């Protein structure tokens, strides 16, 4: 099935009619809304596997199934290009058509009939329609977020992708440290940082490396154990003087190891 | 690595607008070129000019390397090329890029240790006795960061930016221009839009549209840029800017919007000369 994009005008109209469509967002469906018509959307080259998309696992209070669902969305949109995946109009169409049950379970407080129109409009904008803001698209659109999670771990190595996804998504702050600092982590540092996380995850999937308390003085300075925030801070410092694209990720991992060793040497002293 | 000519590394780093070296400079040029082979693979052509012989010699001897790094924030795409050639071309798949593509050009220590020396060091570094020892990955020279803006629309005609937008409160025969961030909307009532979309289907109709709608719209947009009443992040501005750069033009306070708009649209009157003005 070719991929479909909502037209910009359709997105603008949807955003201005959230009040009229409130029931559809809270308990209904957009399947009969006419979003498939040429007036509302257009097709482009590429393919989407709708059957696979329909297998999304519905989140519960104690498990969002984010690694599993990232794999499902990536599989359903396996052939799209990064250019297409950066276009919020495509994600707007599929999120509205196929993502409503998922988003109601993922963000239940935001999709209540008692919520104000303003709050619901903000939630619709954030999780379905968000136009023209790549960072918010990757962070908040329900399907784009899942696809990009899988994209970045597959860029590193498709063979380790399933396990690296589980390490990346071990908590939202860990994901944010690596995925939401695009400029800082545009180098091999991103790859090395995630490979280091995978190494720790394989040692113990409840490793205290993933426990990184925040503090106003900076977690890296006050933590009693070495954690991913210390790694992120170290890579940030290192990238200020060293070209991390020249170094191989394995070389950078060695430097992270030395930084961890020196941390524990300081703690012991 | 962030470019900051004021930043001190504790040793001289050759950069534009930095005084770490005297009578020496680094400059770069980056161009995006179409290829014959593929519609989506382009080439980035780069030239790096380095005014310090010791650095150039060390690149030739592989003690130093040139590292070109690319990063697109919208698609999280990054790539880097390590080379000894100060001039070259490298392929880039445009399906990976959307919006801004940031390009960094750096000269970096490639060997495990490197003795940086030059008679061009600023005298402030006199304690280094004309040399200092650096380690692998350390920065030696840094070009001014470059940025390309890449949207499909940039490689298509300016006309592809235009969209018809219905507004049934408008009368027949009336239209207005609405410059959005992602598109340029021509607003008219549904009936008028039907006429306009029909006109697009014929060569004569396209020539008329080009002269009656597109040309005045582009003149108006250029005028808003001249008056500094526009949003620099707007797609239409970036497309116009890049199209004009390709012809060696820029929009400034002295620009003639009528002349620039005609140039951008490849002289629309010629389209009428070839269609409606042909003498039978």
C-alpha cells in the first residue's frame, strides 16, 4: 500500500475542529472521516504494512511495550526513507487512522471527556499532528517516536537492534540523553554511548548504571556510582576538544571505560 | 565540534577569525552537485585551502587527516569522511536529508601522537618553542561551519511551492496570497480554484497562471524579504534564497523585486511569447 500524507490544510482544519471531533478522539474513530479522499490527503512512493501496524501492543499502567512497539512500527514502515519519516504529515495520517486506541492507553489522562477543549487540542497537536517541529515529532508523535527509536538502533547494527532498543528505552531519561541531544550526539559518540549502555545492559538488565539521579549540582558529580549521565557528560566534554568522528566507536568506548575507572578511583580515594 | 574562534585549546588551532596563527588562514567551500546516475544521489564537492605548510605536509604524510562531518537534525542522519585530499567529491543520498544539513570541516591528528610545529604560531604561544605534542583525535585546524538547506522543493521549480487554498467567502475573480511556513497559498473560492486547476492542464493556461498569479506572488514575497518582514525559517524563503544563490544573486536592500522574480521564474513573459502571443 503506498504511503499517505495528510495535506497541510487538512491538519490545520483538524486542529481548528477538535471541539467538534472530541468524541472521535476520546472514544471514536477517524475511519469514516474522509481522510483518504484526495481533498484531504495524497499518496507517495513507499509502502506501509497496515496489518503489521495493527499488531501494536496496547500500553498498560506498568508496561508501555515501547521496545516491542518500536519494532512493530519500524517493520510496518520498513521501506520509507528518512526524508519521508521526517514529514509530520505522514505520521499525522497514520496516527489518526490507526493510533487512537494506542494513544488513549498511553496517555489516558489527556484523552478524557471531561478535559477542556484547549487541553485536548494541545494533546492532539502534540501526539498526532505536530507540524513543522522535528524534535517534537520524534519525541511526541505516537508513531514517529516509535519508528525513530528503532531507526537509530538499526543504524548502529541491525543484529544488536532488538537488545539495544531495550537498553535505549530502559527509562525515558536514558533515551532523552542520547536521542534528544542531536547536535552533541551527531558523531560516533552517539554510537559509542549506546554500545556502552548495551554492554552494561547485557551484564545486568537492572544494572545501577541505568539509575541516574538528577540533582541541581549535576548528577555526574553527586552520584555514588557511575551512570549514563556521567557518560553523556564525559562525551560532551571530550567532544569539545577531540574529533569523535575520527575515533572508532570502540576507541571511544575504551575512553568511557577509563573515565569510569577514574570515577571509582576518585570515590575510593 | 562547535566553532568558536575565541575558544582556547591550550595550543594553536588554525581557524578563521582566530589569532592563534599569524598571517595564516583556512577557508573552505562546499557545493552540492547533481549527478547523472541517479535522481536521489547527489555529490558534495569540497575545497579546503590551508595557509600553513607544516599542516599541509602533515596531511600528506598521514599524521593529520581531514574529517568532513555531516549532520541533519530533522532526520538524525550523520556521516563522516576521513581523507587526505584537500579537494574532492563525495556522494550523498538525498533521501536521508530534510531541511538543514550541517557540515563541519576539521583537520585532526591521525597518528597516536603528533608534534605540532609551525613558525606561524602567535607569539603568545612562545612557551611551546614552536612545537607541542598532540594525541589522536586532537583538533589542529577548523573551517567555518557550512550549512546547506535541502528540501525536494529546492530541486524542483519554485512553482511547486504553491498550493491552492479554498475560501468560499471570497468572490469570483478575486485571489489573495498567504505565505505559510511550508508553502505559498493562493486563496480563492472553490469555483475560482476549479478554473485555476483546469488552467494548469494546458500549456496556454500555465503561461497565463505564471504571469497573472505566480509572478506577482513572487514579487510580493521578495518585497517582504527586502522589507525584512518575513520569517527566515520559512521553507519558501530558503528555497528562493538557494535558487538565487545558484544564479549568483542575493536579496538585499537594493534588490529589484521585479527583476529578481522574473529571473527566478525564467522570464515568464517568454512563456506567453511561445503560446498566446504567437502570430498565426
